[in-house]
C-alpha cells in the first residue's frame, strides 16, 4: 500500500512583539526590587530623623529611625558639644543621661519614640545621639538645637592622636570574703598604651566590655585623666566590676573609639557561701519546726488519771544497834544461868525499856545490862539461909 504525501501545515513563527513582552514580564520582579523605597535604607547605614529641629527645655520631640538591626535595643540621648561629623566629644559625659529613653526596633529595623527636651551638661552645638545598647555597635546622630542653651565652639583638633596597647593586659586585685557570699566581683584592668599619632591625647575615654559565654559584651565608658604626648606611653588602670553573684568564664574587652585594643579572660569562682547558707537554712528550719511541733504536742496531750498526786516520802529507817543483835546474844546479855523467874522478868522488862528509849532518842551507844557478871546469881554460890536475907 503506497502513501501519498499530503500538503504540509505551515510552521508558525514567534512574533517579535511577543518575545519583547515575555522579556519584560521576566524583568518586572527585579525592577520592583530595585525601585523599592526601603531597599536602600535596609542595606545602608542607620538613619535618624526628628519631628523638630529646635525646641526648648520641657518640650518634647519624636525621634524616628530606619535601617537598624531588627529587634535591637537602642538608647536615645540629647548630647552637647557634638556634631554628626565629629560625633559626641567627651563621650556620654556630654549627654543628658538621666533623661534618656530606650526603644526596641521592630522586625524591619524601624522605630519611633518620644524624647523629652532637656539641657545637656555641655554647651551646644547639640545632637540627638542614638546608639545600640547590646550586640553589634551602631550609632547615628541628628542635629538638634536646645533653645536657650549656651553655645560654644568645639575644641580644636591640632592633629590625630592614635593610641595602641604596647604590652599585655592583666587583671589586678583579689576577691574579698563578701564576694564568697555573692558580692559583685571587682578587678582593675592594667595596660600600657602608646601615642602613635602626631597630636597629644588628653583625657581619653575608653570602653570596657564584659561578655559571658556566647552573649555580646556589655560596654561601659571609663575615662582616664591624663595626657599622652606623641611618642610617649602611659600605664592605665581602669576598674572592672561584674554583677552580684556572677560566676563562670568572662571576657573583658578594651575599646578606644571604634577599635578593640585588647581582650582579657577572667575566670570567676562560684560564691559557695550562698550555697552553704541555703543548705544550712534547709537543715535548721525543719529542725526548729520539728522541735516547736513536739513542744506543742507535749503541751496539749492529755495527762493520765492520778498523775497530779504527790508521792509520799519513804519511811525513815531506824538506826541499827551497835554490837551483836542475835537472839542468843541478847538472851545471854540479859539473863544469867541460875537466875530466878522474877529476876529474869525484871531483867527483860529493863532491857525492853532501855531498847525503846534508845530507839526513840536515836542513841548510838549500846545499853548496859542490868546485872553484871559478878553480881548475877549463879548456881555455884550458896543461897542465903537466914530469914532476913530470904
């Protein structure tokens, strides 16, 4: 069977207009990203804007910002003797720290906060200084004028002074007995700096940061009083203090300007005195409660019948007679062989009377017999025969 080829269908060719439209649709997402209003602010430096450029003491302004780190803690201050170009001359000593405000940025890195207007300790020119408190350091300044506040020129810059650490840093000081019970550990950071610039550095302001574990350092400003001439060096001691009950491995950092000059590890021992206190408390309190409970139970329990009666004293024993107390001995001592019945009865009565008298008076000596051996009648002696003797 033979096939006969039929007419072929014509091949469709894509129009140039359709190709252009497809390319334009593919580029629309990229163009939307490039033209987004917040893209440049997020990738650039942090920015600060003010609702008013000038206000008097007692007023209030609104500070807004964008381009900051998401959910970052910021501090807002009005500082004197400062410009955005030179920054805050003299550190936060030139700012109204007591009337500052703290704010946390949102997930997009923006914020808005009201700030009361107060006079800084230094004369104007003034700025509203915004800086991060924790984490990566970032700051921004906006020009502001405090109405009625004195104005003075900024200190002249004769040259650039550059400080560098010339020797290893160390921590001086020991822990006291109170630190063993939870007092804040304190040390002195000792280091030697040299001025590598062409201008003297007067009263430099350093920053001491303490970090524990993986947390970011907490920075605190420390000003050193003195002047470091060009090419000279000086030994500086700055105080470092941790919070109460701190223990573990800490990292102490030294920063001047935007540069970290040195880092020093610090191992803080555990305050075992606090642990000992709680252990003793857990032992003493239950024991005291137990003793109090037993005393209450002993006080409230019922008494058995008749327990209130007093006991009668024991019968007093009579003292024993001295000498032999046997029956035979008594009989031999009071009677003699050959004695008559009347004499024997008289002797027995006399002996009984003497014994009763001695017992009553608690006598300590033995009673003599009524008859002596010489006068006692005996069988050998002749009996009187005369009538008068009988």
